C-alpha cells in the first residue's frame, strides 16, 4: 500500500498524524514486506514526534528509539506516525491535541486509547478490543523504552498491534531484548520458565462480574471460555482479592510519575513557547497553552499525591497495594498458566459520551490496568461482536511467559 493509498483510507478515520512520503525499507530481515506505523510518542530520527501534544509542537527527533532501530534493521517499512491520547493519557484518543481517531467499524465511536490511532490503523494492552485487532503488552522491561516519550516510567511498556497473533509474536521477537540505553530492560533468562504449559486458564469470577460490564461483554466472555474448553483448555476459578483496587492504584502512581516526567517540558529548548512578562511567566504561559485539560488534571493530581503531608496517605499506600496485587498474580500463576478477563467492560462508546466524566472514562481501563500494575504480559484477542462493534478478551501470563500468550492466542484464533 502506497503512502497515497494510506492517506486516502485515513481521511475519515484520522488514525495517522503523518504519513511518510519517503517511506522505505532499511534492510532485509524477518519483517521485510511488513508495513508498520509508530505511535507519536516514539522517536524516529528526522521525523516529528510530539506525543499528540501542543507542548511538543515542531519537535523533530534527533535519534531513533531502540525499537525503531530494531524494526528498521529487521526490514520493516515504516509508513507513518499514529494519533494517540496526549502523552498516552486517556482511553479514547479524544485527548489528542490534533483531533480524535474514529473507530473504523463505526465512525461515530472511539477507537480506544491511548493508542487508538495505532489500533485503527491496523483495523482499517482496550483499543485492540474496540477495533478488533490483536494487542500485546509485554512483560515490563522486555522491550526497551529508550526513545519513548515517558509518561509513567514504572508502567510504560512498548508493544505491537497486529492483525494476527503470529504477526504480534514476530514483531515482539524483533523488538525485545536487553538494551544498555535502558537499565530496566531484561533478557530471556531473567524469569526462568519452570512451569510447563498445561493449558490451564484462571477466571477471577468476582472481578469479571464487576459492575459496569455490559451484558454483551458478559455473554461474549462466556462464549470465549466455552471455546477454550472445546480446544482442550482447563478452566479454573481463582481469587484475586485486591485486583479491583488496581485502577485506584494506577490513578495515583501514574499521575505521580507523570507530574515528574512532564516537568521537563517548558518550551525553552524545543516545542511550543509562549512569551510572558518575565521568565517565570513564560513558563506558566507555555505550559498552560501547551498541555491539554486531561494532562493538566493528571499533573495537578500527581503533584498533590506527592506533596508533603499526603505522600504516605496516597502515594505510599498505593505502592503498598501495588505490591499486594503483584504478589496475588504471582501466587495465581503457581496454579494456572493464564488469567482471562474481558479486555474492556463495553464495546466502543460514542465520541463525546464520556469525555466530560473522567471517572467513567477511567473505568474503561478496569481490566487492562492490573497487568500494568503487576508488570506481567497480556494480550488482547478479538472474540466476537456486539452488533457491528468488535469485542475482545484479555489473557494475562506470568512474568516472561509471553510464549504462553502466543500459544493460547493462536489456538483461540485458529492460527
């Protein structure tokens, strides 16, 4: 598909912020012939990168992110950069400074977030479920974050969207690995694979039955469980007593880390700059004009939970609960290979439906956030439809066990 073809197809969807006119392959390898788009928060030398934020207006990357270098070395054809929520803060791509990405299956609905543009581009970690594609969130540290515009450093993890599990696995095998430019990266030996894959799936019934899960999602989930049983998988009910608190933990830890990471953007050396009467007013004017409403909300919240007098009450408590949730996952994986939930509590919602209600928007991430909190890998698989709207299931595996996700995903998808 030529850049012109991509632009024409994208006119009504707005998945891309830029289609590269000079798109080309940089070598031969396992990704030769594969077209890949990169999210707007990943650096590609010589190209714009702005995390869909006005604060980085005009910024051009001076080097390749490690994942981009690996993709180029593997022969991938990088065709453009995709839309996302500003600094990956959101669940619908409505927080992009450059306009919302529409769902390819129904253009009055969202494509999900924060990577809605990426999911929509593939269709046309929740955006995978909304757009009917495969989405992989690797184990924390398996893929380098060097060259990623940081949101929350203990949560950020790069992963692929693809049309098949096999393609997601292929891309993952290219981009994974230890990187001297990212001290958090790990290799294949970090988490020994001591447990043999026994085709056992755990279902946290209380969590799956949470308030707000639509009847269509519940029905599709039950049908997906039955499909796995027909494929020879054993289903086991499990308890994750504190997993329902993961969303609250996430919305304390993530804003806290974001408030620190985003402090560097001041318009002095690059990006948007607004003049004020004094130097400090330049700073206020620039950040006020450059950050969108959701970014400002999270910066303020993050600064608050880290402030004197509230650190232990909020941030310290969140870290302790994060540790409990992580241990619950580790304990569960002693008895099961995978944990299964829906990917999202509903099908894609209408554009504007939840944009004025932050809490309702945050609840869209209730099933995907726990994997980020625990650092474990997860994969979203298309599992059916609610009318014309795609639905998805999520499989979560133990640390370093992406192989289990790929094996079960291929079985489920018939690959």
